[in-house]
């Protein structure tokens, strides 16, 4: 049980640190829509919303496992932080493949 508690503490610190370190990215996220036509690109919108959800998902991934600590599968709530990272990287890869990195492709 001690090893699991150490794992929980480490994952909580990483999740909350990830949430606070992502705040500058969230502040700059609206700049993606500066290019003409980028507001109509669904991939740019996916990237924007994944950036907005990043700190919220990381905070939920760091706090919810402690709230539901009595449940056996509460350790899996740390995957919310991984979901945030996965969404962001999937949108970056999609933007690179489909649009060549350009926010305003059609």
C-alpha cells in the first residue's frame, strides 16, 4: 500500500504541475485564429479546444483520484492527464499531416 501511495503522490504532483505549466499555452491559444480562414478549419478548432481542456483535465486527473480513493479503480483517473496530452498531440499530428502545419487550410 505504501508503494501505491507514493505513486499517487507522484502522479498528483505531475498532473497539477502539468496544469499550471500549460497556462501560458492556453493564454496564447486564441492566436491560432489570426490567420485568415483559420476559424473555419475544424482541425484548428480541435487543437484550440484541446488546449483549453488541457489544464482542466490535468487538474481533474490530479484531484479526482484522491476524492474517490476508496474505489479500487480510482488510480485510473490519472489517465485524464494522459487524455489531455493525447488530445493535444493528436491534433498537432493531424494538423501537420492534413494541413502541413498551416492553421488556415481548407
